[in-house]
């Protein structure tokens, strides 16, 4: 895969292309997550997200994805949150435990959309493991949402409620 191939991919091709990715393509796509070009970066994300649901290849880049949680760029934090959530299914080493603080820091991110993605990503994690359910419950109930506009708080509370329902 190269930049031209990546740029030419349509959304309806994502799953088909993701199924066929090899390790060198995964490495290329992880690098493209930092690309300034929105189309390249977004397609790289979509391919990595789809591939993560199928195979453990992206998990190899866990540390690089985890480092995005502390990025100055909210889009990078969002990418980190979403790709880590997808890759917890392959986390036999328990690496998520070491990034849970950074992950939850994103749940009250300065950018509302990053907060939503972090909270919603908990459901993705809970679909593959219940190891963190008690921790998730405790942290969700302690979230402070006062920095957001009222309508944003309402949406975040709804997201939290949905996650808590799943925690039963």
C-alpha cells in the first residue's frame, strides 16, 4: 500500500481492503495516522479500525497508539482512544491497565467529541472483556462534566448511562 492507494479508497471498500492488509501495510497506516492530509489520515484510521476487529496485527503498535492519548492534538487523542478500544480484544498482556488513566483523561477532554468517543469506546472494550467493569463503573460515576455546555453534558450523561446499563 502507498499514499495513492490510501487516498483512492472509498468507504465501501474499507472492509475488503482491511481484510487483506499485511504487516508492512499496517506499519505504513499507523504512520499515516499523523498525516496532515485529512483524507489520508481518516482512511488510515478506518482501515486500522476495521482490521483491528479481525486480526491482532495492529496490537503490535499498542505503545504508539497509547502515546496518542497524551497528544496536544485532540484528533490524535481521539484516534488513540478509538484504536486502543478496538485492540483491547487482543490484549493478553494486560497493557490496557497501564493506560487506563490516560484513557479516562480523554473522557473529560477539552474537546467534547473526544470525550464522547472515550466514553463510547468503553462499550467496545466491555464487549471483549469484563476485566475492567468495576473500574469503569467507579470512574464513570466520578466524572465531572461541568466544563461542558448543558446540551453536551446531557449527551455525555446519556453515553455514561448507556455504558452503565451494559455493565450490569
